[in-house]
C-alpha cells in the first residue's frame, strides 16, 4: 500500500517538475518547452483517464505521432510499472 502511494507521489512529482520546466521553456529560448510539456502530459496521463483519452483522440489523426505516444506510454509503464488508479 505504501509502495503504491510512494510510486504515485513520485510520478506526479516528476510530472509537475517537467510541467514547470516546460512553462519556463516556453519563455526561455534555451529550453525546449514543448518537449518538457509533452513528457509532463505523458506522466500525468498515467493517472488521468480523461487526459489519456484526450491524447488518444488528438493524436489518432497523425499515425506516426500516435504510434510514438503509444511506445512512450509502453516505456513509462515498463519503467514505473502499471499505475493503480
């Protein structure tokens, strides 16, 4: 039980960190803001079915992007394990 909560806290903390970094990257010319925002969205989507559905709906139009998001989701699941929602 504690391990599940700790994993969820770790993933959401990482997602928040990448979100803040992405916002800073939108203003600073040195950082690639969109990349950090994409990583943040992928991590947040592990615990948000609505965000995951939104990502699927909007990437299905672009098969290469949809395939990449699927592979990235598989990789994060392999690294962090399947989320317990």
